């Protein structure tokens, strides 16, 4: 069975600090996909990044960066120089191989990030 | 471009009442999904439809039925609502490409459902 663990339930930092959100996953599939979604206070889910199991290259997008390590089954998310607008709940999610075109996502419990001014 | 549209946004039901949540997408995606979000548990898959005419159970299907009316629309029905079904319901859609790059799911804004 697939499982995603976000051990940090809540994180609170002061603006401009760097913060890392942890994500550990479990899967028996050799092909799988990892995602991060942001859920701001308004409630919608915003896609941030997708990473395939066969591509371990880390990625940076502005102040956001992601560290994918298959050896430790982790896909951590770092926000550099955090801003108040980064305050949200962040979800890590995992899906197995595409079957008949569908991807079934398994979500972690989410980490509530609060950036204080 | 609306993306994924869910109706209604809010609903209060009494135990035992029935209700259909509507979802429509305008991105010509083949696959559609229904999730529920409960506090502290993240999102869990209820049902999904890989393509028009097919539906399959997800992780928590009990108490729900779905209908893939056409390529655009995927509805979720509660036949006899129970307090345990109080949750926020999200519909999503996606399109899997053949080049192994798994496209992300696009989510609607959610339906907040309370069952008294």
C-alpha cells in the first residue's frame, strides 16, 4: 500500500526565515509520481510541482526548491526567505503508475505553515 | 477558463437526506476524481473515473455513488447522508499523456458539506 507521511503538523516562523517541509513516502511501485500542493486559507488546492520516480534531479522555482531522495524515500520542500503570503497548508501526495489514464493520489496529512510578520 | 467547477459550494443536510454534488470540467480531460478532506487527514479518494463510461472505487467509497454523465461531468451522490460524511469534497480532473509525464490533477474549489 502507498503511504505519505508529513510528520510536521504545524510550523511557525518569522518572515524571511527559510523553512523546510518534510515528506516521506512508502510505495512498492518502481514507477511513481510525487506532488506538492498548496492550500491557502481560501481553501482551493494549488499545484506546485510534480516529480517522477525516474528523475531525481532537484528543482528550484524562485524561492521554492524541492529535494527528492529515493534512497531515503523523501521529497522535501524548502521555502527560502519566507513571506506572509506563503502561509497555507501544504500537502505532499504520491501516485503510482498511470492505469488506464488515471492517477490515484494518496495525500499526506498536510503541514500548516504560518509565516509571522 | 473555468477549469473545474463544483456546485454547490456549501450545503447543510439532515441525517438521512440525499444529495448530489456536481462537478464539471472544461479542459477536455479524460479522468475525473472525487476526494474528501477531513481535518488532520489530508484528502482521500472516494471514487474516480478513468474515462467516460467507467468508474472505480477509491480508498473510501462506502456511502457514496458516482455517475460519469459525459466527458465533462462527474457527480457524487449521497443516498442517505450520515454525520460521518460531514467534510469538504473536492473534484479533480487530469489527462495522462503517453510520454510518461504524469500531468497534475486540477482541483475545483470544493463543496463544504455539513450533515446534522
